[in-house]
C-alpha cells in the first residue's frame, strides 16, 4: 500500500469533512459532504475493499447527497439564517478526538503489519450474501421497505388541510 | 513504509470527531443529519480497517458489516430528511433551537 496515496486521500477527506461541518451556506456544505464521501471511498479502495467503496459512492454520492440537496431546496426559506454556531461543540469534539487517539496509541495488541492483500471478489461477496448472510439481507430489505413507506407517510400532505387551504 | 492500523484508526477518529462537531454545534437540522452520516462512515472505516489488518481477511465479515451499515444509514437518512421536511411544513423552520414546544 502506498503511503503517499494514503496521506493525500486522508487529508482530502478530512478537509472536505471540515468544510461540510463548518461552511455557512448549506448547499456548499452538502457538496463538500459528497466530496468527503468520495474520499472515504478512496480509503476503502486503498484497504482492498473495492466493493464497499463502490457501494459507498453509489449510496452516498448518488442517493443521499441528492436527497440532502432536495431537502435543502424544499426548505429554502430559512437557508440563509444559519448563523448559530455552538462553540461548546468544538470543545467536546476535540476532547473526544484526544481521548480516542490516546486510546489508539496506547493499545499494544494490534497487529500493525499488514497481511497479504485478500483477493475478495464480488462473486465471493455475492455468494456469502446468498448463503451465510441471507437472513440479515432479508431483514435489511424489510427495513428499507419500512423506511420507504415511513418516509412517504411522513411527508404526505394531509388531505383535509389541503382542502381547507383551497 | 506502509500505513499502519493505528494511522487508519486515527483518521477514522478524526472523521468521527468532525461528524460529532457538525451534529453538536450546528443549529440546522440538515447539518445534524450530515454529522450523523459522517460518524457512521467513520465506523465503517473502522470495520474495514480491522477486517483488512485482522487475522482472517479471507472471510468477508468486515465487508458484510460495512455493507449492512451503509444500507441502514441510507434508510436512516431517508427517514431523517422526511422528518426535516415534515417539521419544516409544520413550524416553518429547520432551526432545531426553535423547536422547543415540549420544553417545560
């Protein structure tokens, strides 16, 4: 694995994430969010999990980012008023980062040398999904269907209210 | 020299902290959802890193957990954004500080 590629991708990812978290304009933040997820997918590629990286790009950059942009456009009236920024959040985030980093560097039980790159093909992942993981797969399908119906019910116009307005 | 597991974990911890910062300090509901998605991505990065550096990279356990976590995160994002739209339709705002009707 290439160290230079890792450094470049991680700096790219983290700066895009900081931009997504701190930019004033919502639309710019949503686009930085998509860029940050491209960077995370790059890290997945670097780790040899190409399929998960592709799924991440499809789901986040393709679907979730578009959903966020649609939501921003639908709730546009107070987009410009996002001036509030709670500075206590920075203190908490830095404290969490320091604690996690201290724990990571203190622990000695990790195998730090990387094993040989596993040749995990999409065929193997598909076979595992259809054999060992078929029950979780069906449950995820059920959850996704329930989420779809729930989202529709949440945003559905109330019939009587619409009539009243008319 | 190749990157070690620690470096990946620190990157993931940094991504998690940035997501936490977005979820805690922004007032706009969409930013909170963006922060939660970033925290979930950091967790996925941890799963993949531990799978890659683990003793048995031939068994696709880490990959499977990451795929299922991505699916659940997508469902969560859809429901969360629908809730943002519903709240906006009711209160005409998406600023979470103004949604204090249940405050005693």
